[in-house]
């Protein structure tokens, strides 16, 4: 009787800890996902705190699939293109490593409305960003 | 291995947050919409928010940087993607059209950008047409909705049928509904 009670208690504890699926893999992937969400939210939060008006433009610009390669190529030449175009300092290599797959993490986060919440990049933000960029092209001398 | 990855990621994010804070001498916090920013993780980060005015002033929305070649290349290569996902905005449509019908069109050697602008203008034109159609139909529906109680009271004997114009459709029911008003409404 005592042993059965003990087993039941332990089982409920395991269920509390690992969830209904009771698998270590599911638990780890869930916590991994939570950590990614937490990290991306921190990045977006600090962007928004530092640049109250431009954070939306920066967040929309980050979702471009090749933005990291473009910015890296220019940063090798000593030019911070992202800062010049959008006005936001964003160190790409600091957040995420050199593996290009890891770049997808923050882009997936920004395009997922359930996970990103108020940092979700919608069509209106894209419209604002492209208006900003069109103005840049119109302001250039060669135009 | 996964937990190690988590630790590396958290460390990287911490480094990023710190570098964002220290890059231009401290952080700023906008108190204008402080309700949105009231979070649990607020306590970890608001260490220095005294020099808020300088950063906000640097953050002008209207400030357009004078572009050099690098910035122009960057903008021209990335703009098609953003245009393909942008909502309809009247100002943006006007500006992109002026970009497309510009004088120095030959200097813009970017076929994707031309195609993206073309597509955006077409889609926005269709969107505009759909909005017009929607406004028209909602107007018609409203006018028929006003009409329906009057036509039920009168019956289908008169000419309130398909061929009615909008003016008469809006004019007739008002006079009819004023007849059906109870006395205590007109008493006020």
C-alpha cells in the first residue's frame, strides 16, 4: 500500500515536470523553444527601448532572408549599412553565431504572430519601411 | 547538449543587450507608452534611463540619411522583398510611382525593383477597386435596409422594386418612417 502511494506520488511529480507526454525529449524541446522566445523577446525589447520610433523599421528589415549576408559583406569593408540606411545599430554577429541556420530563429519569431505578440511584423510595418527606403532612393544624387 | 546550447544562446543575448545599452552611452526608455512596456523583465534592464532626451531627439522619424553607394545598393537589393509584403498605403503608392516614372530611370539597373514596384502598383490598384466596390455595395445594402421596413408596411404594391434609383430609395423611407414615429418621440 505504501509502495503504491509512493509510485503514484512520484508519477504525479513526473507528470507535473514533464507534462502529459512524459518524454524527456518533448520537455527539452519545449524549454529550448521557450529559451529562444525569451532571447528574441529580449532583443526586440531592447531595440524598442533604445529606438522608440525606429524599432518597427528595424524589426521589419531584419526579416529579409539575405539581410545578414548583405550586412556582413558590407561590415567587412568597414561600412555599417544597416545603421546608415535605417538608423539602428544592430550587431548581427553578437546575437547569433556564424551558422546561417541560426539566423532563421529571430526571423521565424518576428513573423509568428502568436509567439512575437506586439513585436509581430505586419504589412503596415513593411509599408512604412519601404516608404522610408523609397525616400532614400529619391534623396540620392544619382536619382 | 541542448541545455548547453541554451546557455550559449542566453549568454549571447546578454552580450547583445549589454552592447546595445553601452554603445551610445546608456539606454533610454519611452515613458509615453509605458503601459505596454510594464513587464516582469523590466526590472532586469532599466539600469540607466536618465539620458532619455538625447536619444529620443536622435531618433527623428523624418530624418532621411544622405545615401552613399553602399546604402543605395543595399536599399535597391532589399526593397523588392519589403514591397512584396507591404500593405496598401497611398503615400507609398505615390512615391513608388514617381520612382517608376522618374527622369533618370536608366540609372536604376535593377530589374527586380522595377518588377516589384510594378506589382505593388497593380495590386494596390486592384485593392483600391475592391474598396470602391465594397463601399458601393455596403451603401446599396444600407439603403435597401432602410427601405425594407417601409416596404413591408406598405406591401409590394408600389414601385419600390429593382429599377429604383438611389435618390428616391433614400428619400422615400425617411418620410414614411417619420409617419410611424410614436408621439412621445416628437414630444421631446
